[in-house]
C-alpha cells in the first residue's frame, strides 16, 4: 500500500519532480489487458436485456474504482476518458467477445449503456470527461474487440448516442475514431456528416500506423473539432 501510494503521487501529483499526468484513459468494461473478459451486462448465452435491468459496474469495484478514487484524491482536476473494447456479447452479430459488429436493434440500448456507465461512475464520485464509441474500430483481433465502420459510428452517434446524452443531460464529450493515423478517411466520414458532427468534440488517434502529420491534415479540414 505504501509503495502504491508513492507511485500514484509520482504519477499524478503536482509535487516537485512528479510526472503530473492530467489526462487518463480507462476501459469501459474489459480491455485486452484485463485478466478476464467482462462487460457491465454479462448474461447467460441466449439471453438479452434490452432495458439494461441487470447493468452493473460491480466488476470494476475491486481494482479500478478504488485506484481511481486515490488518484482523484491526489488530483481532483484530472480528466478521464473512457473507451469500450466491446459491448456485451448479446448485443453483437457473432455473440462473441472478439470482432463482430453491433446489432442495429441494440444501437439505442448501447447508447443507454454509455449513459448508465457515466451515471454509475458519477455515483462513485468519478466524472467521465469524454468517451470514444469504440477502441480501434478497425481491429477485430483483440479479445475483447468490436468492428465498427465509419458509417456505423456516424449512425450510432447522430441517431443514438448523441441524443441519449442530450435526453439525460450528459455533458461528457464524444471523441470519435480512436485508431491509427493511416485512416483519416474514417473520422472524415463522420465529421463530414453534419448531423453526426454536431455531437462530436474531437478525434482520438493511435500512432501504431500512419504519420502524425495526418492529424494536422484532419484538423485543417475541421478546425472547429
């Protein structure tokens, strides 16, 4: 515990010689670095829960949330970005935690899933500053993962996620794409859709592929985002 406390201060405090991290990314549900795959609405095979009556962030109360609370005690101003690696498998076309796509009939349900997540974290004293709809939407190799095309993400944002945030008075920002710099056609496809763009605050990039100058190319076309 003592070593953890010292490490957290070194990472997140404004102490002299501390790193003072001010922006933190966490996974919504499991990432491919978790010890096991989980979502906040895991059900027996064949069951669905369109009203999200069995939604719970309980899986994160053992490890993640206690550490986040310690970080917030050190730096209350830190901004937290949440990204999902996969929705619950019963929402997916292949009923698997790997790859597959989000079933159209569950787009609105999944939007409410984000709302319930943000509200549940707020109840724990944790404010989610921003979310991305999907980590690496063009990579179906991770476990968990989900494939989501640019057209699908635009549809999800403009017709489901954005309106759901509005209805529930959620001020969490929506950041699109969340993948490599070699495919700026993906965020451009969303930002060029005025109805989707209205709900979008920015674009997240990874640099495993492509050139960092692509970020400027995108910015120059949509400097307001």
